[in-house]
């Protein structure tokens, strides 16, 4: 069972976010791939997190969605309210075969 299945039982209308995967940096700045819409639980809470390079940064939003979504660091996400944010780091939370733990991808954003 994944996190979206669990949350859909208590929140029938989960919001959709648009994820544009980071494609790299070019001569004119960062570039992103085409947007993919996914259902996600949006937690708008400020917290200090550790980025992939080990530095501590402040996150304003954390998303929880299904495993299998490709979201590299620096991907661009459009939230349900229209705000745009960048991904700091993602964390794969698989249930390790334990059906009692919902699998999900935690996406930590700026």
C-alpha cells in the first residue's frame, strides 16, 4: 500500500502538483523537462533539512507522493496555489516489504 492510497481514504480530493524534472544547466541557465502532474500531500511547514551536499537549508514545503516519480534535486514544482518551488532533496521511504508501512517519496522543497 502506498501513501496516496492511505491518504485518499481520509482526503478524497488530494491536490495535484506539476513536477518539471531538472535537466541541467545550459548557457542560459537551468533547464527542466516537461511537466508531469502527480497527486501529492502538501505539507507547508518550515523546517531545517540537510541538502544532498551536506549543508543545512530551510525548507518551506514537503510533498509526499507515490514511489516511482522521478524528481532530481533542483526540479521545479508548481504547487496547487500556483507557487513555484525547487526541490532540495528527495527521500525514498519504502515499506521494506512491511504492508503496515505506506510507501512514499518525500520531496523536500525550498
